C-alpha cells in the first residue's frame, strides 16, 4: 500500500513538471502537494484527483505547552548535551542535515502534535502506512538516523527516560543554533511523550504544500494555534535546505530572471526528482535572506511567493531589513510555540517513552 501511494504521487508530480500554479486560483490538489493543471481557462487537479476542500473550522487556541518546562530532565542531567553533540557531529559533516532536522520537527508537530509520530514505521491499531510514507514525507524527510543515534546514546546513559519527541525538539533547536552561528539560541521546554499512532493518510491536509496560496497557509497554521505572524516567521526556515524540481516554479509572473534561468538549467522544463537550493544566496546559513528573496520574487515555491501579498508584506520587509536580529529572535520564540502543539504529557494508552524511536513499545 505504501509503495503504491508513493509511486502514484511521484508519477503525478513528474507528469505535472513545468505547469505553473496560479496563486489565488482556489484549486488545491492533494492538500497543496500536487500542482493543478490548466484547462479551458481554468485549473483542475490531475489524474482524477478531486480538489481538496478549503473548509476552515476557525483558529485553534494558541498551544499552551502545559506540562512542559525547561530543564525537565533532572534525572538525566546530560540529556541535552548528548543530543547536542550528536547533532553537532551530523551538521559538521553535512550542513543540509541541520535543515532536515528542523523540517522533521515541523512535520512532526503538525500531525497529531509534537509526539514523534513521524518517526514510526508502523502504527498502533492500524496496518495502514505510517506518516513517513505520506506524500509530503516519503523520500523527502531527513534526520531519522541522527535521532536514532541520539536515542541510542541516551538509552545507554539514562534508559527509558528521554522521549523521542523531546529528542526531535532538541535536535531542531540545536540545528538552528549551529546553522545560524549561534544567533538563533533558545531554551526548549521538554516533557513530551511519544505517540503510538502514525498514519500516512493524515499528512496532506494539515501540512501546507508548496502549491498552497496565502489563504491555505494561514488556515493550516491557525488550525494549530499559530497566527499569521508565526506562519511568516517559521517560513523563514526555507532559507535552508533543498526543494525537488517537481515542486519548483520556473516562470512565475515577475520572477527574478536570473533565478528563473538557473532553475530552467537545473530542472529543465519537466520538473522531476532532482533538487535545488531553496535559498540561492545563503543556502547553508539560517538567516533572514529568505525574506529578501521573497521581496525580490526570487523564491522557488509558490507558497513562498504567496508572502509577497499586501497582507504579509510589512513583516516580510521588516525581516528582510535584518535590523537587530529581529527575525532570529522571533523565529526562536515561534519554534518554542510550535513545540507546544498538542503535546502528550500523561502516560497512557496513546503516550509513552519509546525504547526505540521507530517502533512503539
């Protein structure tokens, strides 16, 4: 089932290649993860897919993070240092792994809360594929090996004490610090427990896809208790990492001509599974360059270009100016806030400390 789902999505995306999404079209395919196809002056979803409904039930309250606290692991005082060393080694070896760890945290928290469900290879109570095999994650997410290495080291030092969910949160914090040369530096509250349920079928609707318009972006974040400013701030993580050509736009109206030319050379006209840097200026540094790229219409994804709207332009301009490290400070606060989403803090049938991060106990 997992292989068939992944093959279907990859086939669809490769087919869509060079067709450009039109912002504000109102057509959302597979939750924004598949590019709409123009036909008869309009847009449709390809391959018989039905458009995803744009039903918004209203914003959720801001996540409180009740039960979490800084310095949680008194019984394992070196827990955060152990994770930090593993992350440091991984990022020193390959800076792109840091981007993967930040993205892993985001994709975990937006599905069933920050409970490390994204790490599971199977799910309690279901034979369906797990989250890691969902269209937004399959052959895309990175960092699983880093989390497993940190978990093994922690189990050797403090057996059955530190949750995988907290390891994911610590790793994202540490990667942010290393890739920003210490400018993004913050304490991460802990005390999360690990979930036991993980379903690929739940991944496309909560996670905003690369073909999402501004309305969809706002709604997806609001559903998790994050406001529009949080959405803009966290989008700045796209100053790191890569995007597969199948998700990239190469001829958006007004797009930076130099970047468009480079993308056509790298990706050609047919999309595909090759990858390109999300930030063509400072791809391995966590900084505010992304927001200048948004202003210059020099971003790869339609979802990033959506931030050029009048409604979001003021904060984008402020961050692009780079004064006083405002974006870095607000990014740190937004990461903590995201880490509070739907956390599990009471042991029970759906919450535990896993012995191995990829398998529930």
